[in-house]
C-alpha cells in the first residue's frame, strides 16, 4: 500500500475531512491533499505528525506500507532507510529458516521413502514353529520325529514302535512370530518341555512400510513446493 492510500483510508475510517485531519496534524490542507494523491514528498517529521493525528506510532504507519513503495519513494529518509534495512535483514533470516525447513523436509522425505522400501527396518517375514507334544526328561528334542533317530541308533522297527507310542501323546502347538528363533527352540513346562521346530517362513507386507512411503512423499512434495515458492514467488 502507498502512503497516500493509507492516509486516505485512515482519515475515512476516522470520519475526518481533509481540513480536519490537516488541522490535527498541523500541516496545510493543500499539502495533505497532495500527499493523498501521491504528489508530495513528505519528510519523516510530516509522517510522524500524521501518525500522531491518528494516535498511531509512526513506524506502525510505515510498516503498513509495501516494501517496494518504501524503497522507491521514501528510502531517502534516513529513519525509513534504517527501518528498511531492518526489514530486509528480518526477511533474509526468514528466508534462511524457510530454506532450511524445506531442505529438512526433502531429506526427511527421502529417508522415509528409503525406510518404507527397506526390508530391514520393518520385518517382512513371519516364522512358523511347530511342536508335536510334550517331551519327558531323558527324551531328546526330536522325540516326535517320524523317522529313525540317529542319536538313538534306531532302526525302522524301533522307530515305528516309538511313533506308535507317541500317538496318544500328540498335542500339536503352533507359534507364529516375526522374530527368528533359529531352526528350533525349547520351552520349559515344569519337568517337561516342548521343542518347537521351524516349519515355514512367510513373507508379508508390513502396513508400516506403506505408511512410511506415504509420509515420505508428503514431506518431499511439501519441501519441494516450499523450495519452488521461495525461488520464484517470494516477494
């Protein structure tokens, strides 16, 4: 906004005529008319008088004017030149912070996309372990194996007898876990135990992977648009 436009707006909002405002500001009415029509070149003192007439701080009035207008028309006034320099520095600081934020969003977006496409961050495997029944003390972990046990030097006859006796003891138990427990592991049940053997590995898609990719693209697009705005449209 230009100074003349602002003075006229404030005057009309206050319900004052040009003569009334000129009297309050202690300036000539003809000079006030020139200012409102952008035909005069006011001093800092005159701008201060007009601001005081509206019970306004002079720099509040100056801050309401556009940067381009101040640079083209009022920068020759020392007080306004200092104010302009302060505004330029504040703008630079804001721009720097905006660039850093945009860059961080882009880096964060790339990181989330990489994480979302990684199989190491979010486990994508489910391991299935099976136990055929409880094992007594003195029996080996593979007691329910459906073939001769080399550890016991069994032949097929002994193996079939063991398998036949185990039929009444069969009590299958399945465990699904995302944590790899090796080819087999033991769980204690008092003086007995179960031996769980790995029987299947299933590949699944974690919903967290898709969520990470979505957030990654959101961060990338936000950071990218911020960069474009800062480069092309920032005033």
